């Protein structure tokens, strides 16, 4: 049975309240959560499609000893503003603005990035085009290479937004996509509570757009992204859930073809695609090791 009890480590993590700022990026605003201080190299945490920065709230404090850790809401998601159009370059601009801000504040010339799912795709694109700004890229359950025409079905396809009569009704409808079991019900409840907002019509999801609806994410982008991934100046570290439906043991073979036989791969037992929900402490330990001093 899923556990709804909140352990001490979770309550302590949430008690470490982040600083919240908004960055101006290409006429829009990007909301950022910030933890920690110190001379260490900054770390940026990037969420998946339709998610938000608070997917990291219970992990980030443990990574923020002696350094700045930032989690952003990608454009059109979480508490960031929306855009008229979305593209790999628009998301890369958000990451670039945040990376340059963190570098200026810390005195470092590059940041580390840990990115989950869709966030890993746009972080790869950013890293390829701005290699001097990224020291180490850690990709969390990111299915490379992506096939031409890939388009996940994670929200309604008819363009209408779901409106719910109450907060409770919206929370009851919340689902993890791609679907998977999760034993840590308190974590699902936490991220669900930060995934909705109240409007004049009722309660709805915070995300306002699906990037896959936009032309720049269609056509030949996926082959070009694969070429960018294979052309990174420094291969990423790849992390997958042992029970992931997207990044299976067979995916490791594809990763080695793309990145080389010596690419570093960590497998987290007991984790599906949403590793931070299934095994948050194990994931935090992997990230501390892979992005530490």
C-alpha cells in the first residue's frame, strides 16, 4: 500500500524555505527557487514536461551545502509566465539566463545541471549550444535518442483546458504521466498541491501549453537533438530507474551507441520514471556524488 506518512527528512527538507525570484527572459518571466550559499559550483535542477520546480523541494536542500542550488519553472509551467510560442531555443534561453546569473553571483564560469525527462532534452540542447556554461550534465531517465515524430500523450489533445469545481476535485484527478505506481503517497500529494491553481472559472493545472504542440518540436528536431547529444563536448552522466518504462536496460545499449561505451550510467533500484518520487534519498545521493566538488 502507498505510504501517506510524512517522514522526518521530508518535513525537515520543506522547512528549508527557498528564496524565490523571477528572471526576465525574452519578454517573459521565469520563476526560480534558490537554496544554499557558498563557494561551490552552482547546480541547476530542471523538471519534466508539465511539472514544476517544487518537484525538487524535498531534494534540493540536501544538495545545497556550500553552494547555490536553483530549480526553475520552465516557461508555461509552474509559476513562470507563458509564451506565445515555445521552442528548444526559448527553453535554452531560460537556462542560459539562470546559468549566467548563478555564475555571476558565485564567481564560477560554469554550472552543473541535473535534468529529468523533457527537462533533460532541453538541457541537452542548451548544453550543446553553450558548452562553456555547463561543467557536468546529469540526465535523469531521459530516453535518447528520441525518434522522429515523437509526441507523448500527457494532456488533452483537443486544446481545451480541464476545469474542476474545487481544489479537492482537481487533486483527485492528478495523475503521474507517464503512468506508474508510487509508494510515496505524501510526495505525490505534495507535488499535486503545487500543480494546480484557482481561476475565475474554477481550479485547473498550472501548465498552460504542451511544447509538443509547437512546430519547433516537430519535424526534424528530434534527429537534430540526437546529433547534438552525440556531439556534446563532455558526455553526460545518465541515470535511470531500474523499473522505468521509458529508460529500460535495452535503452542503455542505445546510450552507449550514442555516447560511447565508456559513458557513465547509474541505475536506481526501486525507481520508475519519476525517480525523485520513488527513491528521493537515493537520487539525492547520486546527484551529490555526480555534481559535488
